[in-house]
C-alpha cells in the first residue's frame, strides 16, 4: 500500500510502498478515504526539535482520518465491514488510575497514532476497535476526516457554558475557527476572534464570528467598545499558543471570567498573576478529546445543524502531498485535507 513515511532523521516525507498492516484480534483495518493535515504533521515533516525528541523513524505519520472498515479482528464485536468511521488517535493503557476511573483522556501513558505508532496517511490503517468512532448519521467524508481537530475545538469551547456569554477566541487557525463556531452554536451572544492573518480572520467572519480583530492594527478593547461591552469577556478560548495573546486575553476578561487554553506555547510564558488572583480568573488547560463524550457531542452538533465544512479550504490528492503540506504550512487558509481513495 501507499503510505506517507518519515524515513529518517531529516526534513521531508516520502510517499512509499509498505506492507498493509496486520490486523490483531481486537483491531480494525480501515481503508482510508480522506485525511487532515495537523500542526503535528508539519512539525514531523520539518523535523524540528520536538520531532527529533519524539519520533522514531521510520514512521507512517497522520492521525486525522476517515475511511471504511475493511476487516475486523476475530474478537471484534458490534462493528461491520463497510461502515464509515473516524478514529480516536490517542491510545490509552487502560490500567492507570485515570483509565480505571473512566477518565481515559487523562491517561498517563497515552500513545498517539502517527507519532509513537504508525498512522493514517496511508491506504490502510489499523487501530484498536475501542478507538473506532462509527458515523451512524450522514456526514461528508472530508468533515469526518477532521473529527479529531473538531473534537479539540468542541472540548475547548464547551469547557464552560457559552449560553448568553461573550466569548473571546485567540487564534483563527482551523481549530480556533471551529471553536468559535461551536461557541456561537451553543448560544454565545458575541464571539470575537483575534489573529494576525487577514485571510484567516476573513474566513472566521464568513463562518459566523461576530467580530474579528487583527491585533497588529487594533485592540480587543476597541472591539469591546464597538460591541457595547463594558465589563469584559466571560469566556476565553486560547487557541494560538502565543504568550502575547494569552496576556491580552487575561487583560480583557471580566471578573470571574473563565479561560480554556488549548494553544501550546513554544517556551515559557509570563503572566500577570495578580490579575489572575484579584479578578478570580479560572485558567484551565485542555488536551485532546474526552473519550468518548466529546465524540458524542461532535456528532450531535453536526446533526443539529452545525456545518463545519467551510473550514476546509483546500483539498489535494495524496500524490500531491508536498503541495498539500506547503499549503498547510503557509498559515493563510483553513483546513487542508488529502484524499486517498
């Protein structure tokens, strides 16, 4: 089969011929139809410091995917060949305290497909049956392929109630835009999105953001004034990983405001902790998705009319992976998907 492989400790990826993976008794073989490119994939392709510390080569990369079940392990029950599925890319140990308490998203020994284990940028991928999410209602295959990052957005945006609240989203990447859409769908009054990219801010605006702010030219305080806000934002969703964005968000929260932080800073970050204390701000870190409550919420949101297809701005055949990765790395558009079928 074809697979996009990090063959050695250097930059770049190779579309190679490799054996179809073996199916264990508790595994599912998925024929991959569509995949989404993630920031993690870009780190691996660029072979940056994180990738050098984390990846053992050779490794098939990729963890955002949708496809059809092609084969079932002998012990698998409740699944059928031909079903359209996505996959939870975090594999957990099942034995640590959090796993045994049902908090699998907090497993202390989590491994990721496409990172520690061979991934989904291939014609076929094998995952444990317990990591399969069956799409039991109609969904576009490209949307199904980005359920993993959509889950990040849902997990973050629904961390705190949004109904009737004013929400500030820092970072207009695909996950930030989807988080803004979820907050809007969940009943937020105003959703303001900040970024440095006019193209991405324009996409956020087209997809329903109340107001966008290019922080290189205007301030969040100006946006508050334009909207008639007087006390600050109730909920903050920090999706950028930029220290300046987090500090700006903290400065624009109402007393008792709540911040969910998904963005990962590249280094240490300084904060005005006195503001955090005196304004009684809640700051909560978010990672991945709750298994599988977030997946349930994602499907329900799609069924109830939330249309995230507009966040996908570019589609490529897997053979054009170099162009696809270059587009994803440009930082100007939305989500990039590659098709394998």
